């Protein structure tokens, strides 16, 4: 049974965002190109290094996408690193310029034969350490006040990403102070070491968000990208992270419900679906009431109502990926029923449920793409039987095969079947 979805488009307005609007796959390409360009500028055009800003609505994965670089191997200056040093800086918490500059410290100049002199802290314990190492204080230079860099500034060169998270939620005063950081990768008191990349995140402006509008001087010194919610990518992520399959099916069926109202977004949906995984059955009135109560604490009422209707009436029609790959014999008959029409229990009318077949296809691909998926010998045969079924619309079959082919390491699922390989060969 199809659900009438009432959606509030306000949340999906991108007013105040800049750059190309794209999904997670395009953001991956953008970040790769931006980082490569920044490291090149560091070597050849050090005065032309820019920051990047990733715009988008709350909870769609802007920050987590950048944090994932902690586990992404990188070669920098000929050295191999297991990942980037990613530092998340919540600038909305900054209240004064000292949070940017660091704390003032009284310093003296120390010298040592064969070494370049340097300014060091007058702190008794620190200064004694320098003296024990053979350094002497140059009293002729006197003392001066210098700043100890804040903790988010790396202490040594190497591949690092500084995330100024929710940057346009800080005050105008702090944003003005950060402007030099974006332009010169430092302040009057410190400089970022070589290898550092600056990336900001921001929410749309001119809406209900408590944000600070950025002026042209700041905007024009950044490279911009606006991240849009992407249901297919989210289904892949949610499946790999073991969220509740009923919830994943709902998002696949109603991608327009991912970001709506004031509270529904991918982050909130993930929170609810983790809770839902512990609720095996929501058929009784008592369980429905319990689930509704928790859902209303996380999501907008429109989302909750639509989701509960889907889970009570439609979710049981979705064919689970495990059943398809195991080649269970009831599946062809069920696909035929969905293709020909399912009887509506309330109206008595017959409705074709091509939409449920589309959800099934999305769920199957996401399951096969799981990093921990363990393939059995019979899986490929079962997959090909499903993919060549006459009860799949041709565009579904084509899209499934193209997604499998473009995944690279999944092309084996198509081998040996002329009908499926011919679909992708027409494009390649």
C-alpha cells in the first residue's frame, strides 16, 4: 500500500550554501581534488593556499566524511602514513580571541653553540630543562610575551586536517579572527606546520538555523561544496553499520523523508533505527505505542506516522537479501504477486507494488556491498536468477547491474550470464 507523504521542503532549502550540490560520492571526488591541490599549493604557491567549506543540513554526514580520513593511508613528502591527523575544532564554543591565539606566556631567548637561538617559556620547570640540555639565556634580548598555540594546532609537520566544525555558528567576532587562519593558515602568534589542510563545515543560512552570515571576503577565499542527502549512499552505509532493516527499507522507499521538518535527518534516523533493532515485533498496540513514543522523541511527527504505517503494512512485502542469495523457492511467486498486484486489505483493490521490488533491489545491492559480506558458492547463481527475473522492470535490472559493475570488486556477480553482462557492455 502506498503511503501519502506530507513533506516540509523548508529543511531542504540550500539558500546560503555555495558550490556544486552533490551526494557523498561526488564529495569524495571533491575532497580528493581539493587535498591534492592544497598540498601542491603548499609546495609551489604557499601564499595561495585556500580552505574548503562543506555546506549542508545537519546530520547528513559532513563531518563524519572528513573524519574518515583518519583511516585513509596517505603518502606525504615521500613518507607513508596510516591515516591523516584529523582534528575537530568546534568553533561555536569559542568565546574570545584567546581561544584562537592560545594563552600568553612570558618567554626568554636561549642560545647554544652550533644551534639557532629560540624563544622559550620562562616557566621554571621548562626553562630548567633547556638549561640541563646545554642552553643558556641571552639576557641582552630581555623577555617578551608570546603565545602558546592552542591544542588543535599540530606540533610537527605531517598530513593533517583541521576541521572548523559548524563554522558559521560562531560569533562574528570569532569569525573575523579566524579569517586570517583561512587565508594564511596561521595567526600573528602561530602557523600551521607543513601538511595541514583546513576544511570548514556549515549549515544553510537565511532559515531557522542560528548561523552567522559570512561576508564576501571570507567566502571568496574558500573552495565550496554543498552536500545533499543521498538515500542510496545512506542505505549502503546503514546496511554496513547494521541498522534495523525495516528502517533501511523505509528510507529506500521514501528518500524524500530523509531530511524534512525540523528534526528528521540521517543522523536522527540512524539513532532511531539503532533503537528499533531491539524491537523484534511491532504488531501489537502496546509495541506500536512504545515505538511511537521513542520515535517522536527523535523524529518529526510526519515521519513517525508515515514510518509506522509502512512498517505495519508494507515492510513484510520486502524480500530480505539473505533469502534471495540463499535461493529460497517462494521468492519467484512472491515477485510475481508484487508485479501483478497485491490486494489492499482495506479497499479490496489490487495494487502493483513495483516500489517494493525497487526497495528489494536496493537492499540486495547494499547487502552484497557490505565489507564483511561472506559469499557462498551458490550466491552468484541465486543473484543472477533474481536479476534476470521477468518480474523486474528493465530499468531496475539495468541500474542494479550498473551499480554492481561500477563497484569494481563486485563484477564477478555478472560473469557467466550473457543477459546481464550485455546490459553493461552496451555502455562500457
